[in-house]
C-alpha cells in the first residue's frame, strides 16, 4: 500500500473518531446527530447535479441502507447516554466484523478460517474487558453498543451489494447519504417537533462540523479503497478505536488506563486479523 494511502486512511480513522467525540460531548445528542445528518444531506444535494444517477437496481439497497443508518444513529445516541467514548466506540466498531463473520458462517455456510477465528477471539476478549469490571457490568448500555455493531454490520453488507449494482460507487454513496440525511430529521420531527429542531443551540457549529467531518472521512476511505486493497484499507481504518480512547481522554475527561488501551489494541488487532 502506498505511503500516502496509509496516511490518508489513518487520517480518516482519526476523523471518524473525532466526529464521535463531538457527538459524545454534546448535551442533546439526538439533536446534534440530526443536525449532522442535515449537513450531510445538504452537501450531497450540492453534489448530485454533477454525478450520474446510480443504476435502478441499486435504489432499494440505498433506501434500505439509509434506514439502517438511522437505526445505527439511534443506537449510537442511546449507547453514549451512559457509556464512555473509549468503551462504547470500540465495542460497536469491534462487534461489527465479528458479527458479519459469524453470520456468514451460520447463514451462508462460509467457512471460518483459523486466522479469522483467532481474530474473533481477540475482539471478543477486548469487548469483555471493556464491558465488565470483574463480574459486574461496567457498561450499563452494553446492549445498545452491540446493537450499534449489528446495524454497522447490516448496512455494510447492504452497501456492499448496492455499490456493486449501482455502476458508480460515488453516485450510490451520495444518494444513500442524501436519503439518510432526510430520514433522520423526518424522524426527529415526528418524535419531537420542528420547532425544537430549528431552535438554535450552543452546539450547532460543532454538530455541523461533525457532519462535514463524517462525510469527509467516508470520502477519504472511498478514495483509498479505489487505490489500494479494500481489506487492507478497512483493517487500517479500524485504528479509529485507539484514536477514540485517546480523544475521550483529551477532550471528554475520560480515564485512559493501561487496561483500556490494551483492550482497544486487542480489538484493533482482532479486526485486522479478521479482515
């Protein structure tokens, strides 16, 4: 892999952890996430006139992925209610490839290679270390963090199928993200109201920045995957779990213990091995 692609992928990992830090640090995280999604939708709408339509066969996949992204957002918001960034983020990111690998074995009859089995063991060990303190649950909202991983795994599979049918990966990504950016505020208005969405809160600049950063991070990964092996790029991207622990310590006042860093390192190593 070229050095500039390695650096770009690491930068994307840092950006991904950064927008999660912005979200975790907010007070009204549902509102912040909705503003992030609106920002994404606006940026994608500006890009749409300059790109071709994705093939019609991929439209249902784009819609399903947008719905799954909304579910991912809601579970992520809920998991951050009581969980630290340095706990919740690695569990959510680590459980996704673990779940995809296990589901492929159970539902599609795919054989789990010995190295992938070793990766599964490492990820599972790291998650257990972060989730438990002795015999007690250290993360009360563990089920929401794991549900976030389920949604990540689900939309990853759907996007993988949709992109292949779209004829243009950029077009598919932009249209899917635009749909996602529309569905999230629609749900917010249905559950709350339009007035609270339009109410100017102190964190609006941070939320807008988070939306732009998340889209930039995804764009960098798309570019990297076009220039280097997808497996290598995906694996390197998951160093974001280490960045999350560091950012939580630097900006959110979370504890950065040796145990936490070792657990995050084990999860990142397990994801690399699975990938």
